[in-house]
């Protein structure tokens, strides 16, 4: 296994579990964790080193209590974890990223994504405690992005940075009204993968998984739905419920927030292609804010009422 950039102790720990294999660095995701990947007889193995003990504990909890419910064909499987090194070893399904193809525009893909997201969301236990925790986490998320929006005018017009601040304030105001869920955290086509041989969708990129308002996980797909409304129908039918009135109200604002978050991440790593893509997504989200279906529209009717 190549030692390049991998902390020596973590490399030794990895070898003890999966042997010696060549490893290559992965891009830093929104969680900020450092990650590498290797191919082994056990499959694709990811090595992750989180930034803090708190983030390590949150990610391990996510694997043990939520992600495992997806099964090894639909998400990563935790092999080992070492708190002293803040390191995790996971097995990843062998698949292609959806957003590098036209697959993210297929109803079948959105249907599968809806089914998998419902499994993940339903892993919440102790609903009353979950609601309070999700509201706090959603409020902190909005507050963080409102504070960071001052960094956006370097690459987008000031009006878009102002839109992020307004959407953050709006989300913060309604955080307690949102149904809770154990969220992926950065759910969207960039974290969907397709296994062509088995025609199976899998999810990746769980570094920000935690209890949040469920609507956070609808924000990035909603930008695709804005251009292709039939995909929204496929997704929500498979998910098993329509969005609540507070979720419909907040969704366009959360799409602005997540687009701003993606742009801030691209700026941090000075990736010009990612900056251009994320800036375009933010412009779309700002333009689309307010264009989501009105409360009371057919797609806003609760699934139980349809039945």
C-alpha cells in the first residue's frame, strides 16, 4: 500500500485489517475528512480519517445505526474503526457515479433513490428526542451557512450571497416545524452510484450524515426536479409520502443553502471547474426559489390522503 499522504499509524492499522494494497487519494468531501481508496479481493476499500473526535463518533454512529440498513449492495459497509486514529475502513459497492452520466435524469434512478432514502430516514428512533435534536442540528446548519455567505461575493453577484443569507434565516425560523430524519446530509446525484451489471443504485458520501430536518435531503435533487418534474413524482412515489406543508415552504430555501454550501466547498479547494458548476447551481436555485409547487397542489397532498 502506498504510504503517500496516509498517516503512518493509520497505514499500519489498515494493513492489519486488509493487507497491503496500492491506495489513491480521494477528493476531500463536505465533511472535510481525508480519504483514500484501494482495490482488494474484499472489494473497494475506503480509508477515512476524520477531522475531529466528534465527527469520528458521528460517522461511526451513522454506519452502525442507519447506513447498515441499506445493505452492502446499496451503501458502504463498515469494516473497522479506530477512535485513537479517528479512522474508518469501509467497503464500497463497485459502481459509477451517476452525475457523470445522463442516468440522473432517469425515473428509475429517482425511484430507487427515493426507496433508499426512506430506508435511511426511517432509521430514526425515539421520535420525540429525534425531533428536538434534528431541529437543533438544522438550525446550526442554517446559522453556519448564513455566517459563511460573506465569502461568496468573490465568485457570484452579491445578490446571490444575500439570497443565501435570507434563505438561511427563513430555514432557521421554520426549523422546528420540519419532520426529523436520519439524513444522508449531502444527498443528491453526486452521491448516487450505479452498478450496471446488477442495475442497482447505491449511495456514497455519508460523512455529513446525522439527524436533521428530512427536507435537507430533498434539496439537491429538487434542482433536477425543477427541470424534469416527472422525476419528482417518481422519487416521492417511491419514498412513500409527499412533502408536508412546512417542507414545501422551506424546500426552495434549502436548495439555495445546499447550493451555497457546495460553492463554498469548491472555493475552499480552489477547484475552478467545481466552482463554475456550483455557481451555476446556486444561480438556478436562487432563480427557482418560489417556483416549487404551492401547498395544496396535487403533489403536496399527503400520501395517506391519496390512498
